[in-house]
C-alpha cells in the first residue's frame, strides 16, 4: 500500500469515526435548543417591564439618599420585583448606595451587566454556528459510503447513507434557526434592559447630586 493509499484510508477511517459523535452532538443540541425556546417563553411571560415603576423607585430612592436614609433607599431599589436583569442590577445599585460607593461603582455595575449579557448569549451564538456545522458534517461523512454503495450496486447502503445525510442536515439547520431566533429576541430584550438601567442611573445621579 502506497503513501497515498495509506493517507486516504486514514482520512476515511477518521471521518467515518466522526459520524456517531456528530449525530449524538446534533441530538443533544436539538434537545438543548428546545429548552431554549421553553426558557424564552417563560421569560417572556415573567418580564413585566414597567418603566414608570422604575422612574418612581429611582426618584424615591434618590430622595431617601438626600435625607440620609440610605438603608431605606437600598431597600427601595431592591423592591422592583421583576425577575429580570434590571431588578438584579437595581439591587446592586442599592447595595452600592448603602455603603456609599454608588458614584464610584455605577459605571462598573453597568459594565458588569453588559458582560453578564454577553456571557448569557455566548452559548446561544455558538449554537447558531455549531448546529449547521454539525449538520454539514453529518451530510458529508455518509456520502463516502453512499458513493461506494452506488459503485458496488448496493442500493440499501446508498439509501441508508443518504437518509442519514439528509436528516442530519435538517436537524442542524433547525438547531441553527432556533438559536438564531432566540439570540435575536434576547439581544433586543437585553438592549432594552440596558437602556432602562442607564436611564435609572441618570435619574439617581442627577437627583442625588442636585441635593448635594
């Protein structure tokens, strides 16, 4: 066996060995993408964005800070109640006010919120790419045995290989599509949350500084 034949055989064995891990990966990704849809629907029903309430809380908290009642101001900022990024970050701002570091930490708090958003979207964005990639791998790997079966007149081997090729393609595209939709919707939500938080910081800074 020459060098070319040896290399060809090794590449064939390697690519053929990747088929089952590829299929398992697609199955896991498909199941994960369905959980993403369920999580997004749950978050949609529990977001309860209320800009007027945010304004009210921030104005009241600033008034409490001006009167020296920082503990009550912190409690007020932690009372937003919505299970969103806004609620968590408002509580962090309240904690900063309580220890007297709000003017030093508010930019850091917003930056950490942005990093938290990027972290929560990382896997979804990876899924947008990985799903179709695994689908393409699942298409190309069985084509070798399919062509071999065609050359040998083995119709069963040909049909079995083509079934795997087409189904992995479909699943990979579906995974990529789901992840793309979820990432797009969540990105819009998070941008809105960041806008609300920046507005809240502007209210707190201007009102607190006004009374200083």
